[in-house]
C-alpha cells in the first residue's frame, strides 16, 4: 500500500479505505465462504521509510493478518543498507504484533543480469540478513520472476552472480522449495504435490 501503482495503494486509495477493504476480504473468504487454507500476508514496500503508515495508519489488525511481510527493490549500491533497514523495522514490529515476518518480494531494481559483484547473494543478501539478530528470524524471502530475457532476478548459470547464488542454495542456512529437506517435510505433514525425483534443482 505504500507504493502508488496498485489500485489498493496510496496512489489510488487511503488508510481509511484500505483496512476496511482488507478486513471485508478476509471475513468474506474465511467466514462467509469457509476458506481456511489461506494465510494472509500484509506486505508494504520500503517499510523503514514508511513505518508509521505501514504499522499504524494502514494496518488492518492482528485478527486479519497471519504474516508481516515487506517488499524491497533498490539499486545495487543501496540494496544492502535498504533491505537490512527494512528487515529490522519489519521484524521489530512483527515481534510487537506477535507475527512471523517474511521478505515478501525483493531484488535489484532493474534485475540481477548486470550485477558485477560475484558475492552478491552470499554477502549482500543471505549473509547480511542471516547474521543480523532481528533479520535472522525471517521465515522466507522471495525474488521476483524471471519473466524476460532482458530483465530477471535469479541469475542464469555462468553469470557473474551465479556462483554466490549456487552457494546460497547449497548453504545449511537456506532451504529452497525444491530442496530435499523441504520435500521431506512436505511428505511428513502431507502437503505439496511435487514428487521428490532425487535430482538437484541446480
């Protein structure tokens, strides 16, 4: 809601309209229709810049939120500082609200394809967040999609940042959706529909 590009964001809506619309949606799906297999993630962008707007003015209330999220896109020079500040802000509020926190969407503003830092994913992303007392508590992080050959957010094999992405993938402090450990957890609790082929994703 702290962006301006969605119909529900600050460019088209306001805090007095947003929270009631959010609660109406949750109540309709949960109480009227009986949908009980959905988690509701409340994720604003640039939360360290807009903490009061995010967690006071626009917040729809604890009963309608399962996960506190935050989005951050930034140029490569400012990304580490910005994502860390957002993360610390979001986790601090998540603790106060009794909610788990996720990095709901993130990446370099114009994509990863031109980044020259070979250690970006180990130093400026995973290591940066995992080593922070607050940010080490986030439950997941999600990149944007690789939807275009010209602009994407997960490096391609052989590119400058690929080796650090692969190192992040292999790390004991990360777990990916296709990771054998995650597939094993899914099987134990009876969720997911992708069979474990025994093949590595990378």
